[in-house]
């Protein structure tokens, strides 16, 4: 898929942080209060929709001896570049 179709910085197989509930209380609460968890882009579903595998250890379940993680669909307000990647980027104008 071309980069222009990938949306704002979330190409397939890239790492992201995704809003996802960890507890039942969170699941039934305000989505804006859900924690940011690590995940990766499984596929691009549309102009502003991605299929995400939430790769948080606390959500893993065992199936046939392997860890299985939940998958969800999210739009851009519920996704962001991982903070570690943001911190690693040089500041604009650095090195000039």
C-alpha cells in the first residue's frame, strides 16, 4: 500500500500506542480515560481506521501454548506514535 494511503504516520507493521481498557471497569468507563498501551498496526482499514494488535502482557491469554493478544479497530484520535520514539527524535534544527 502506498504511503499516502497509510494515513498520518501509521503504516502496516509499525509500532503504536493505542487506547485500550485493561479492566472491566475501564471497559465500561470513559474511552478517553483508557490507558495508552503498546501495539502494532495489523492493517490499514480505511482513510482513518486501523486494525491494531494490542501487545500488552497483562492482556495476553494462552492458546495452544502461545500468547495471544487482543485485536481492535481504532481511528487516529486513539492512536499515537510511541513516546519512546518521540523522545528519541532529534529536536528540529538540532545539528545545524
